[in-house]
């Protein structure tokens, strides 16, 4: 491998233009962008001109990129995959060439899709895919982990306030969305995404369930799960989940659970389009100390995380604040370089994403259950039964016997963190981000 890691960037949306391409340029001592891939010709041209990449370095698909690699017309050591849609085929085509991938979440919409990638990594015994959860790489989390073991913690509370796309990426002046695609291609991509979401959500899920899965659970809660997992491991118990208001998608979520060592976990995620900026904070209460971690927007390449802790030392209350040396994106690229050149294990893996996808579906199932529905029960199966012979009634009765335990009553669950007073006016159902505008996700 060359001293400089040669990178192809797939998907030239907001994350690529605001995080990946600028960070690769900043780390020109470690990385070099040698190719870009996007389905939009206009976007390839705009980004290619801005980053001074000629026509021979611009590709319309991963298949075209891999063809150039096979023909030895282009040398690529790593791929940053920041496109949306169904990703498994593209990712497999890349890693089968032995090329490392930094993959923007979500890795897939469901466990079956993600498992295709995981199975290949198991077969080869190599972790070629790093999940691009930038905040999980922030040094402030390492400080928290070093100071506080999981068994010393009573509770960890992770709160996210997610604004609209403009508040996240507006300062980066990204090029316009890929509206120059032919109608047939847009339709094909949408149908493929819809089919993947339907398979992931289950036969009994409705359109709102699928929207919640895509725009809130996978884009928000799964990111929080990944951050917590990188520090203290998986959330092994799920106690309750709720989503509100019912008229807003994705709205707000609250999840209660516990880590393996017994520490309680509370995750709250709000989508508030009119909020001025992203806010991510982790508050912890331990036996000996209390504190918090504030994580910046990954697109703010000059802003670092902060670890604050309060404890009593020699009879005095001492407050310590430690700022991370680098931004989350910088730290993520350092770790990615170590994975490529030294074989270091990725901090966020496909196996982690697979487990988080299973938790995500469980969250969706409990939200639907609170609404009196079962996402695993196909309503078409009932309509196909003949009511006259009683089979439909029998089927319904059997399903009730096998139903999962009900969620705790609302009064038994702590009240959610209050959103700002104008939160409700921030998210009419039609104001939620499109699939290509996943706040922490990708765009192509």
C-alpha cells in the first residue's frame, strides 16, 4: 500500500461534502481523494470541479468504479460510502476486492440486509467495514470510560436534540440534491428502498411504522446505541419505549433499559426542525462522581467534545473539564487509518450494527404494540381466511395468547425530558426529513 491512503468517495450528499471530503483534504498527509461516485451527473460535475477531480476520476456507480479497479486503471485503498438506499450489494462488491470501507449508518434497514455483509466478514476473518459513527470516536467518551466503570454507574442518560438539515450542514454550502435523475431510475431506487423497509419492519407494519423506523429509530436511536456500545457495551435489557406526539413523524422517542452490569440507561431523541443546532449530551450518575459528555455536530470539524466531572476530593468538591484534542470526525479518520495500515479493530463494526438493528426492530414492535398492533402479524392473512368456518377467529385468539408482555403503564414510567415550548409546531408530519435526508445518515 502507498504511504498515502487512496480514497474513493461514494455518494456526494451532505455528509460527503461537509465531513468526508473536507476531512480527507485536511489530512492530506494520510489520505487522498482519487475518485468520486454518484448517480447524479450534475452532482459529479459540481463536486468534481470543486475538488479538482477530472472526468476520469468520476463514476456513476460502484460497478463502474470496481471495473476501473479491476482493469488497474485506478488504485483504491479505501472507500468512504456515504450514499443512501440499499447498500449491501455495493459494499460486498467493494470488500470482495479487499478494500476497506468507512460506511455511513444505517448499514442497512434490517438484520437480514446487514447480515449479508457480516457473513462475508466472518468467512474471511477480516473486519473490512468501519461504521462511520463519528461521535463514538470522540476522546471525551474515552475519558468518561477511563474514569467510570459500568458497575460504578447508576444511570446514563443520552439526550439528542436533532434539528433540520439546514442547521446541520447549512454552513458548508453543499450542492443541490440529485434532482437530475431520470424518473425511471428514481422510481427504481424508491421501490428498492421501500421493499427493504417493508421487509425490515414486518408484514404488520404500516407506513407510519416504516417512517418511524427510517427517520427516527435508525437515524437517531441506533446512533445513540452505537455511541453507548462503544463505551460500555450493549444495552442488554429493554424496559420501555414510547414515541410522541402521534401526529408527528418522527417526533420524539424515549427508551428505558439497562446495561449488562446493571446501570440504567435512558435515551431521549427529539426531532425539532426549527431548533438552531444539534445538541448531544450524555449525563451520568456514578457511585463516586457525576458528570456529562457534550458531543459536537460531526460536521463542525473545528469543535471538540467535552468531558465534565464533579467529585469530592480531600473534603472539597472538585469540578474537572477536559476538552478532546480533536473533533469527532478527525478522531474517526485517525482510527480508520489505523485499521487500514495497522490492522487495528474498528471501534464500530458491522456486527455491532447487526445487534443494533435487532434492537431497533424490537423498539418498533413495542411502539406498535402500545398502539394495539403486531408488526409481525400479516393482516392479509386474516382477510384470506373464511370467517364462516371460524378460522379467522381462532387465529386471532391464538395470537392473543402468544402476545408479548405489555409495556409498563404510562404512570409507571418517568416523565420524558421536556422539549422546548414550541416543539409541537416544529414537526408537522410532512416536515420530517426524506429518506435521503437522514440527519446523521447519507444522501446520494
